C-alpha cells in the first residue's frame, strides 16, 4: 500500500511535470487578415500574459490556402511565383489561384523549376467546377513533364469517390494523381502528434466550429487526436455553432469566441485559468 505522504509526493510530481509542459497552440486561419501564424501568436501572448510558460506555436491549415505559410517555416525552402520549393527543390507546393487558368499557370511555373513531385493544395475546393480548366491549362503548357502530381483534399476521397467536376476528380482522372487527406498530411509534416503528446493542453481554432469540423477539417482532426491521447483540448473560433453532442465527440473542455487579435489575446488569457 502506498502511504499518504508518498501518494501526495506522486501527485505533486505529476502536477509539477504538467506545469513544466507547454500548451500547444494549433489554430487554423480565422478569416481575412487573420492568418494561422498570427492567430497562434495572439493566443500565445494571452497565455503568457496570464503567467504560463512560453507555448508551443503550431499554426495549421487543412491542405488548402495557407498550407505554404504553415509548412515552409518547418520544412524549409523558398517561395516562387505562386508556389514554394521544399526538399532541396525536389518538391513544390502550389496553392490554388483565383481562376483555373491562373492555377494551371502556377503549376507550370513550379514544373519549370524542375521539381519531381508537385503537391497541389486543393483542400476546401470540393465543389464541382474548375477541374477541367486546370487540366486544360496544364496540357496547353506542355503537361506534367514527368513530375508526380499529388492533390491535397479536405475530405477523405479516392479516385472512385471524387466528383468528376472537381479539381481532385479531374486531376485524378487525367494524371492518376493520388488524392491525399490534407489535414492529416499537414499534421504529419508538423510532427503534430508528438508535440501534442508532449503538451499539457491543446488549443485549436478556426473561423466557425460546426458539424463540418467533424467532417475532416484540421481543427476537428487535431481535437480528436487529443481526445484519443488524453490531452485536454480547448477551442477558439469566430463563431461556435457546434451542438452539445458534437462538443462531446470532440471532447472540447472550453470554447471561446474571438474575431480580432485583441480578442484572441484576451481569450488566451482567459483559457489560461482553465489549464
């Protein structure tokens, strides 16, 4: 039997260890002008303002817009005109432009740099339309020139389930491009799971928490991973539209709403009281 003083010592050691672990701050972008790195930094300042140790900032993206911004600082590389080169220039990440023609032009510029693998960050663009235009633009420019094209998607889709009119469906059908779950890819590249297990708590964020958060967006993927690892998870969003059942599935401990840098800092300070 463990004596009372010994048990108290164990509890003290566990608490001290938890206090020495950082909070992992891993939000996605919160709308125009609030990039994921800016959101993470604001929440982190709030946590520090409340007296917590320096947090581990891990801004996220779902594999669409913002992917280059969150991966380039970790993977290293350089930016080009609408794309980024990583892995000594052997791999390029291309984000979608405003039109299919412009997206195709970005792909062709990345291919001209001599890359062997091209990741098209197309997550969040699952609605039909645009796929044929991207293929046409690439073909008019000479095709893939032997490079391997990989498409990052927000949903877990395959060549058989991707809608034909979507960018993912069209590129898979024309080039046999593998369709990769964007949120999982980004989390893996950022070593999120190891960083999360080494943290005392996780803070996620996105513009709107709703049923789609559970449908594969990166905030939902991160929260579910934290639940499975037994790490407390909190969320900050511009709008919280989760119903109580979804909150239980994600096992969110606290949900705060914030839509500006100042409000995010305040939210981080308030969350510190629950950590």
